[in-house]
C-alpha cells in the first residue's frame, strides 16, 4: 500500500485583478503574514508560494500580481507575465473577485483562466463591505453564468473566514506526497521577505505615484552570534524629488517606515532586528529590463 495513500498535495494559483485581496487571503490561510498588503493596487509584484501543510495534505498556494490593463512599463509587463505563467501548471485555480463589482480587468483574468484546464474556484471576497446584502445573491447568479466554476465561495478574507475555501481546494487536489518539508511556509528567502516588508510600509505611507517608482534591495543580512539580525537596505527611487518625499521632513517619514518594517520583521523572524535604510536614485529603473533583473525581478 502507498504510504501516501489518501494524502493530497498540489499547486493552487490565486489570481485576480489588482487589489481584490489575494495576499490578505493567503495570509489568512497560512495564519501568518508572508505576503505584503496595502490598500493600493499592484502591491504584489512577484509570485510567492505560501505552503499550508496539514495531516491530510499540503496545498501550495501561488500568490500572483494582479492582472491589469495598460501595462506599458517593463515592471508592469513583468507582473502580468508572472500572473499568467502561474496558471500553466497548477492543479486548482482560485479566481478572486471583489464583492458585487465586475470590471474589464476581471474579464481579462477570466479570459486567461479559460485557457487552463484546471478546476476554477471563484472566491467573492470582501462580502463584508457589500452594503445591501440582497444584491449579493443575484450577483452570484450572474457570475455563475460567466464560466463553469467548480465552486463559488463568498467570504471576507480580512476576517479570516477561509475554512470553506480550504475545504473546496482539498476536494480538487490530486493524491500525492508532500512537495515541501512540513515546516516550510514559503519558497522565498528571509532577504526577500525583509525587502517586501519595507516596500509594504512605503506603499502604505507614500502618496499616490511614488510607491510605484520605488524598489527595495537588501545589501546586508547578517545574524550575529547573539541572535540579532543586522539588515542594511537600499530604497531605490527614480528621481531626486522622490528621494526627498521618502525621507520626509527631518527624516521623519523614513524613521516611521523603518520602525514599522523592523517591528514586522521581528514578528516574522522571531529575532531582534537592527535595520538601516538608505535612499538612492536610479533613474528609470522601473522601465529598464537590466535594472529590473538586478533588483530580483526575473521571469521564473
């Protein structure tokens, strides 16, 4: 008898347009924060695996950037490629939409999904924000006519209401041995996660345009013998004016970003952190393929 008989494992793509709550959903499933979130669209720039291991199996969730239209700059084209390529070899697709909204970008995601053979679970997220709940049922019926979805699940990821989705996912996963060690929760390094936590604070604290012209590079990540993590990071911007905005009056903005990022790192890594931040200008990095690759934006 196969020792893994009855044990399930597989890859699950989380896809949707920007800002529908895919990263919040992943964090709720894992019970801890590994994917950064902000109220701004296009917060997620790279694919990230979130590994959920239970006695009955292992679901490997692939958090993807939001598929969006008008992707003119190299960074936006990279994000769209990362999202689309995640659909190629997964066992289940979770298509996330928001409340009673349906946009052209949702339609774009649906078009990409229809090229895949994997079962598609439609998650209608943020139902807690639907003002008139009577609007929800007719909307769900309209959605059900757009595609032959395996299941349609309304939920509020922000409240951690993800058990029905996890049940549905396991239903469609194939039998097989674990794909990763049981204690592993992501495929990304601590350096990557540290950079993302800094970028999250930039997304949350900066004005409308600046966060999209910002990248973070970890120059040094060192654990001392006493357990203290020493982390040096560079925040790259595209223009001197953006540098001034990131630093803020008297350096206050940068101090706030650094403090909040350090507190999140200490929670995630379970160590005290000494974090140093620098802001430097690298003109046009977001539309320069070589610069993107050097900053870690490589096609997988």
